[in-house]
């Protein structure tokens, strides 16, 4: 149980990753590719948020069962 709660807090620094992606995307010359890359970044961010919510909910439910 403690291992799972420790894993909840081992997320990568999303702000740093976003900044690196922003710099990489700005180097793309094609406007269409830049737009698609930003869309992909947003999807990944939403998925990470959804995963965190699910992990917190699952962790809370497992605590209430004990």
C-alpha cells in the first residue's frame, strides 16, 4: 500500500516537460504540424490529469475497505 502511495508523487515535472515541448514545437516550420503537436500535448496533459484522479480515487477506496 505504501509503495502505491509513494508512486502517486513520483510524477515527472510537467511544467519542465511542457517548456521543452514548446521549444521543440516552435522549431517546426509548418503551421499545420505545430497545431497538431499542440493538440497532442493537450491530450497527454488531460490523460495525465485523468490518471492522477483515478489513482487518488482508487487509493481512497482501498483505504476505506481496510
